[in-house]
């Protein structure tokens, strides 16, 4: 997988802060660019999946390393 255009560290933040940060940072990207979001909020996986579906963005990759979750999201529009 290619290196993301932007990495957002939301470790230590809890709902709704990671999603608010994700929304804000995605506005800085153009279509086709990617963002990696790193978080440790236990509800984060469901929140990010729901956000991607609602906003039409593409969740390209997910991994979990200990408590940290890594998401790569492509901006579609």
C-alpha cells in the first residue's frame, strides 16, 4: 500500500473527537488522495466505517496493532 497523503493521530481522543478531526482533515484533501487515521477509541472501528458509508469515502485498509487502529481512507469527492 502506498504512503498516505496525510496522517492524522487521534490516539487518546474519544467519540466524537476522532470523527470531527477526520471530517476536518478530509476537507484538506482532493479526490483520490488518502488519509491514514490512527486511533485507540474502542468504538472507533464502527464509527469510522459508518462515517465512510455516510460520506461516500472509501475505507481502503484497516489494521489493529495492540489498542491502536489504523485506517486508510480515500477521498472520493
